[in-house]
């Protein structure tokens, strides 16, 4: 499987040699964000959640960068809860996403990258390609719930075959992951809830069963779990690593894949360019098309941070704002990716944009460690789907994106696959 460098920001040669008509699309929320960027770029408000809490958001690219590059001031609000849920009790075990001390974070990152390697992109591509092709081929001339049977199922296959965590009941495992992810990365403050603890119990049980089986089997190089057996003595460390990876993986790639598919079906021009790249076998361009579609409909508005001490954002500009200690700050990457003071032609679908325009994987200390794996997985998942001639929404409500109850995570979207590829 070829290694494709999607993150370089280099344009694929086949993109520059062809000149497709520009595809323009303005996501509805960007009308509001566009006005706010001019008149109130650092909005702030108070919410009873349930006690009164101060909130602020930074909407400009420059201010988002400032907030996300100061982990000494703006910390992740879910650190404690993430530790607790990893063990089911205090003090818990930390994982990189919940660490704001740069030295501690980087020390754990190095240990993680020792078992969760960049070279594994090829393994993940192979698993995703095999499962996606089988799934799409089986329904040619019919309909496919592309979220449930493809976009969520492929990461679960990767959990089993690459991470080394067998899953018996896929539905309850996915539901538990979606609940955990929404709880940790949704609107702060993050407070302990019995139903979330029950979901964490389900995920921990699956991971613990896998650890016990792996301890009996001994170290092996073929899975992340097998490699961890060789280097990590404490089960709590192994569990924190795998739990962090799985929670960062299955719900996130489901939401990203679901949003990419929705954008492709909304804006036909995006699907046409993506399909052309897939038919040419240009995986670099295919990846660029998919992640450009994700820029229009990212996984969320952006990450939240907690301001640890009074701080002035954008100190040298008219918009400067003193953020008070205890304020929850939304680093609104969704807005920053359309900030025309920094991003060229933000509303023109431009695969292969410079990497500074792309914040889908975050920025700074917590930049997504799974980005390369996610890209490989989504390219191979979408490839057999987008080459289907006449791919479109199924009739009726089934053809529209539906989400898990009370959450932002896609659950179903049925597509029509008329029959022949190309
Ligand atoms: C398209 C899919 C994905 C998207 C859009 C995505 C997005 C993100 C974002 C925005 C962050 C930063 C969060 C913050 O600053 O608070 C992040 C961090 C992270 N992601 Fe992903 N992610 C994806 C897939 C994955 C996968 C497949 C894995 C692992 C297998 C993963 C593991 C992580 C981890 C461990 C972090 C924390 C990194 C650190 O703190 O150094 N993600 N991701």
C-alpha cells in the first residue's frame, strides 16, 4: 500500500494539470460566523450550566492559534474526568489528550508512538480497503447504510485487527463510545454522571478482557496491544493508552466520515472531483478532496479550553479581550478555517490547500496523533464508494443524515448504489 503524504499541503500533480470548474459552497453557519468575525470576533457570555459559568469564543485564525498554543494558560477542561474514567475511580491514569504539561505530554507521546507507529498506515489501509470493498461490492444495485455498515464498522474492524481489542457486541460498544466522547469533548463543565460511568464500564470491560487475553498470549508485533505487552508492565497504563486511542478514534472517524459523505451528497461538484481522483487511482488527491470536504463540515465547532489565569487575547489589536480565570474558551476552528484575512478563497473547494488553512485535526500540543491513520482509513473507506456511478441518497428520510439520540454523532445515512462502478 503506498504511503501518501496528505499533510504536506503539496498539490497533487494531477490536480494542477486539470482545471475543473471551481466549486463554491457556503455552509449556512458561516454567514453568521462571517458577520461575527467582523463585529464581535471574541464573543463572550454567561450560561447557567447548571451553575453560572463564563464562556468566550475566539473566531479569527490568529486568535485560535494563540489560545491553542498556550497550554500553560488554556488547559483542556476534561483532564480530570478522562483520568478518572480510565480507571473508574480517582486518581485515575492520565492520557496525553488530558495532559497540559508539555514535558509530561511529550514523554508519554514518545512512549505511545513507539507502539502506535506512523509506519502502521499501510496496515490500517489494508484492513480498511478489504472491509470497505467487501461491503460496497455486496450491495451493488441496492442500498447501503453507509454510516452504520461502512463508516462506523471499518474503525471497529481496525480496533479488532490493528489495536488488538476484540469486540463482541458492536452496537453497545459504539453507543458507549459515542456517549463517552460526547461527555468529554462536548460543552463544559464536565461533571460526573451515572449513565456516563455505566458507558465507561462497558468500554473498560472490553479493553480489560483484551488485556487479560494478551497477557496470556505474550508480546507480539502485529497489534498495538501485543506491542504494549512487551513494554508496559502496568495494566492501568495499557488500559489508559487503548481507551484514549479508541475514544479518540471510533466516534471521531464516524463523525468525520459522516460529515464528509453529507458534504459530498450536498455539493455534487465536490463528489465529482473526489470521484475523478478515485477513478484515476490518485490517493493523494482523493485524501485532499475528502479532508477539504471536512473543512466545510468539521467534527465540531472546535475544542474547548479552560482559562487558568487572567489573560488578554489579541493584546495588540482593537479586538483585545481580557479573559478571566475560570472562563471556558471555545477555540472555534470551524470559523478560523473560513477567516478570509488568513485563508485564501475560503468558500472555493480547494483540495491541497496549504496546511495553515486546515485545522480539522486541531493545532498545537494536542494536534491529532491519529491524523495519518484516520486519513489512510477514510481514503480506503471512501474509495470503493465514491467510484460508484450514480451514488446518491436513498429515497425518503433514510437518505438523510440521522444522529445518535441527543448527540452530534452520525448514526445512519442510507445511500443508493445503482450497480456498476465508473
Ligand atoms: C478524521 C478523524 C479525526 C479527526 C477529525 C480528529 C480530530 C482531532 C482533534 C481536533 C484533536 C485535538 C483535540 C483538542 O485539541 O482538544 C485530536 C486529538 C487527538 N486525536 Fe484525533 N481525530 C481523528 C482521528 C483520530 C484517530 C484515528 C486517533 C487514534 C487512533 C485519534 C487520536 C487522537 C489523540 C490521541 C489525540 C490527542 C493528541 C495529543 O494530545 O497529543 N484521532 N483529534
